C-alpha cells in the first residue's frame, strides 16, 4: 500500500512533541492500520503518520498494515470492527488503548500521541 510509505517532507522537528510521545511508546505499544490507496483520506493523512512512526523509531514489527478493498473488506476488519478508513488501532498488552477513525480533530499522529500520553502506558 503506497499510502503506508512515510512522507519524506514531514518535519519531525516541527512535531517534536508527537515524536517524543510515539518514541516513549516504542516497545510498549503496537499499531494496526487499515487503509487503501483509493481512499482520499488515507492518501492525505497516512504518509505523515508513517513518517512520525519512522521518526520515533517504531519498529516495522510493531506495525501491521491492512489494505482494504472498496467495500472495506480485508484482514482484521470484522475482528476490529473497522467501518471507516483510515483506522488506526493502538494496543498495549493486547488491549486497545486508542483508535483513530477516518477524521478526528487532529491529524492521526497528533491524535495517537495525545492518546498515548493520556493512557500513561509508557514506563
């Protein structure tokens, strides 16, 4: 999925709080991302999200990317009750601690970073 490629122009320094929060979760949380290249919202938001993960040093082993078709069918869709894309689920010790769906008040990286800080799961 091309939208899972990090945006090379995303500025980690301008988003240092986001990077710091994501970095604090390294080894503590995992990410599941549902999206598709045909989805306008995915194309506009996911490359920045993946750039933030990359900047924070999140391992590819901690990120599962699930591409869906135009009917929003794909791996894990039913299990995770995915109805909108992009959907990002953040898990800690097998428990969902954050969920970004399609559009929120903030871009996905900021939204997830805020939820990680609220969840206080980092050691």
